[in-house]
C-alpha cells in the first residue's frame, strides 16, 4: 500500500502531512486538530474532519496494513507506508470522534553537524560520544516522548566501526542505520500474523552473532534479556529508554528488569546495571529545540549505600 493510497482517507490533513516542517499531527475527540513545529504546538483551525469519514478511513487503513480497528479492537498502532507512525483510538474508548496522532517520518538523514547547528549538542561533546562508541562503551539514551532519542541514536551509531556486525531491534523501523554488516528486525504485534515481541527478537539476536545490539526502546520484560546481553559479551551496545533524567533512566531500567524477576534483589539488579552501562545520555525538548541535557558516566555501584557511582561529564547550560 503506497502513501498515495492513504492520502484520500486523510485528505483534510493532507497539507499537514506534506509539510516537511511539521513533526507531529494530533486530532482530539473534540474534533480539534493540532501540529508540532520546532517543538511548539499550534492549533489548525482550518481542519474540519467528519467523524464518520475519519473512522471509516482509519478502519480501511488498518485493514490494508494487516491490522484490526473496530469496537473489539479500538486501539491502533501502525506504520504508514512513508515510515510515519499512526496511533488511533475510536469509540467506545473515546467520545465521540476518533483520536489520531501521527508522528511523521522524515526521509532526511540528519548528521551530527545538523544537531550541532541546532544546538542539540556541542562539537566537543559529539566527538567525545563518538569516541566512547568506537571504543566499545555501552550507552543508554534517555528522554521523554518526542525528544529526539531515535535521531540521536541513529547519528551516534555512525561511530560504530564498519567491520562490526550490528543487530537492530525496533517496534517499527525508524533508524535505517547505514552499515555494511547489519541485520534490522521489527516486532510483530497486534496484526493478523503471529506475535513476535521485543524479547523474542532480542533472545534470537544473541544467536545472530552480533558485535553490537541496538534496541529501539527498552520498555518491558526484554530489559532482563538486554541486561544479560550487556554482561555476556555484547558491550558497546545502544538503547533508548523513557525517563525524565539520566539518573531516573537507571532506576527505570532496574524497575523494568524487576518486573519479570521480582525474586531478585533490587540492589543486585542495580549492581548489574552499574557494571554493564557506561554512559547515560539524557535528551529533552525545549521550546524551539531539542538538546542533550546531561551525560552521566557510570563507575559501578556502591552496595553499602545502594547507589550508583556516577560522574557528570556534561551538563547543558540552562536557557
């Protein structure tokens, strides 16, 4: 299914979809439509979308993409043909108009120079992080939704040596890392096909002879498998995680590991993380820009104090 076949079902928001400066489009149950440009939300008063036609269009799109959207399956997560991500919710979960969020995919391959020009990071910091990746350090990239974690991960992955084999695991394909020896796989969830989870793919990845593993986002029971992979010969890997600070990213990682291994002591899990993760890079969204807010270096774990040995190696100047 091509993107041109999708457009007729989304015609009222076509100008937003085709505007390269817009990163996200949001339709609310009150029939209001919003978009994000340069980190700033704006309302588009000109969009008028009939609720019935929107629902029918979403159902057709879901069906064409091998998914279901109906009263028994009222939540849809899908990747559009151009790579954009669509999330929709229909009644009875919402009243009375379907809610839609589209995170647009850009075909532009941003470079580290682009991020420096946008003041996301400094050149010395970019060179420092690239050197850590080349030398085999393991990095967690943390941040909230829409902070640019995926873009940053893609750019940092450029520093991985060309001769190394990379396995990339994502929910939906977004990274498109360009390396000679790479295996990129996607989860298969809520489709008509068999369910293949992050954890399924991560366990398989350990048999695919990776030098580096890149996980699009650690968010569930795969956290335990990922931590095991870090500690069993796959150092130098990269992953993103949702958190509000670098320190909270470590706590969230530990909590995710504990969800499937509650019998393990929390301090033991943190100690494993302290040995496995070398740096946490935290990104955040500010009006008009996305920045690397801080970078922590981990130097192990203090069991007596039940705390990580952390060193701040970079902190952005406040606005």
